[in-house]
C-alpha cells in the first residue's frame, strides 16, 4: 500500500513544485523587463519618452501597488484556498503584459505597472504561504530557495538579457508565457492541508497531507501536531460567531509578548532585504550598470552580474543542507557588507570609466550578489515563511508587507535622484549601514528554525524555550496534547 502511494506523492509534489517555480519566474521577469524598458524609454526620442521623474515613478510604482495585491490575495486565500489564489494573483500580470505591449503613452504604461504590482504582491504573498504549508520541514528551506529565490532570479536574468537584445515590447510579450503557465498549473494541485485544518475540515486535511508527504512516522507526528493545534483553536473560540473568531484571535495575540516578537522580527528581516538591494538592482540593473561603467554595451556585464546572482542562490542549497540558519546568515551577511563597502569605495576613488576598473567594479558587484544570494537572502526569505502562527499569518504578512512595501517604494523612487546627488557609492554606503543595524538586532532575537515543523516553531516562539533540546520538544508535545483540557477550563471560567 505504501509503495502504491509513493507515485501519487511524487506526482502531487512535482506539480506543486513546478507551479511555485513558474510563478516565481513570472514575478522575477516583471523586474527584468522593466529595467530594460525604463532605460529604452529614458533615451527615446519623441513624445513617448521618460525623464528622470517619470523613470522613478514607473520604477517604484510596482512596490507600492503590491500592497493591493497583498490585501486582495490575503482575503482570497482565506476564502478560496491556497491553490486558487495563485491563479487569481496571476491574472493582473497577464493584463499588464498586454497593456505594456500595446502602450503608446505614459498613462497606460503607468497603469500597467499598477496591475503588475498587484500580481507581484499577490504571488509573493501566496508563495511565502505555500512553501511553508506544502513542503515538509526537512526540505522547506531548500525548496523555498530553489523555487522562489532562484526562480525569481532566473526570471529577472531572462528579462535583463532579453531587454538588451530585444525591443521592450517584444520582451513584454515573452512575459506572457510564464504568466499563463503560472495561472494554469495550480488547477492540478491539491489544497493545502494546513488551510483545510484551519477551516476545520480535518478529514480532507488528513487526505491531502498524506498526498504531499512521504509516508512515515515523522509525517504522522506532524499531521497529529497540526490537527491538535487547530482543534484546540476551534474549541477555544467555538462559542463565537465565525466572523468574530479571527478578530478575537488577533485581540488575544496583541496582549502576548510573542506576537510583538514575531512582528518586529519580520519587520527587521524585511528591512534587511530592502537595504540589501536585490529589488533595487533587479529594477534598475541596466541603468546602474551603464552608470558605473559609462557604456551602453553591457550585455557581457549583465550576463556576469545576473549569472553570479543565480549561481549564489544555487550554491545556497548546499550551504543550507550543511549549516543551520544562524550559522549561515551572519558570516555571509557581514562578509557581503564588507564587499558592498569595498565596491562603493572603488566607485568613489576610481570614477574613471576605463575597461580594467569597469571589470573590477562588475566583479565586485557580482561577488556581492553571490554572497547575498548564497546566505542572507535565502535564510531571511525562508524565515518569513515559517515564523507566523496560522491564525496570525494573513494579518502579519499583510501588515508587514504594507510597511515594507512603502519602504521599498521610497527606496526605488528616490534612487535615481540619490544616484545624482550622492553618487552610486553614497547609496551603497547607506545600504551597508542599514543592513548592519538590522543584523545586530537579528543576532539577539532571531531563533534557529531549521528542520522544525511550523507548529514546533509556533510553540517555541510562544514559550521562549530552546527548541533544539529533544526533551523540551517532548514537553511541548505533551503540553499540546493536554491543551484541550486547558481550553475547556477557560470556557467554564
């Protein structure tokens, strides 16, 4: 029986994996195409051209409109489930590609960025949720890194490369391919077992869970823990009307220290991501490369920097298997900061645009992208998929997403003017300082989560105990299994 169930598990897992990967490629392609489009329109002649102000608005709009995508998909995913939300989140970017291809004025182009931003935010949100809920704990970090981090970078690289050799309208047309696939593949998924458990559909939860896990004792323990946690929550709030349950859960959480611990931890991780500059480079890569090298012949430079970024994300899979999260994050993050500072110093001390120093600058930037892609980004992205309790996941991710979306919007909007006022080196120095402050905070408050189930992480954050201890894990399991009695006592009181 077990042997006959293995092919079904493999098939379902592959379908989910491919769907998430294609969605990430589609998300990354948005930034790759936009980088080439902005530079082409900035240098274009005639009425349909962009000045620096237009450039900054179109480049940054996607980072503020992604909040709409967060809000919409947060509601959609709770009502319709995880798999349908992927399809719904992809529809706006399909509309965006069509509008971009047919655009003949700045208004239509700006409106297309509105739709692209909605889709980008929605896909990013649901990818965080889906990786955490569909993948088993022992492969969750690697899965997120390969599917979301590498997938997004591959999409961005394809967009950058095609933008150098093709007209930006044709590149937008190519973007329809991964977007259409992203909208179609989820129809063949099974629903998230955690979403089903959160809705009280425990029989369906058990069925789909076993379709997504290799049969064994570990899987059964994880399933038992999941159902026990969610049944307790249903018991505690069963006397309330369904539309008041979520509000009551939030109200209770606001009074708990663990909620604010998770909130500020998520906030600082996201601020680090913004300051580390991956979105900045993805959005304005062609502009930055032309600015620091003084040439428009940047095909080889583009291939080098993007190739190194993808390579860094790929080797992180090996590092994630070998090291714990904290062991990987802090050494690589501080090393990346040193590289970024050296990169800024070279730009400041050697502003001359000669071939030798151009390659030194490009290789320093490529080295930075390798280091960031190998450690800090996959660790920070993965952590965001697993530290939020199920009942707070939508609220936390929407709230943090809104705050960091505004921060990212300001970073991209102000970047072109900052490049002119304080230079590229000044921007990089500021980013290095901000990331250093974030790392200091994370050093003291970031827990180790590698190999833990979402329920174990939730219990650890609430109890503030060292979850590396097997004895404490057993105590937490016992506490969870007895939790119904505690909930019943609360109801009687």
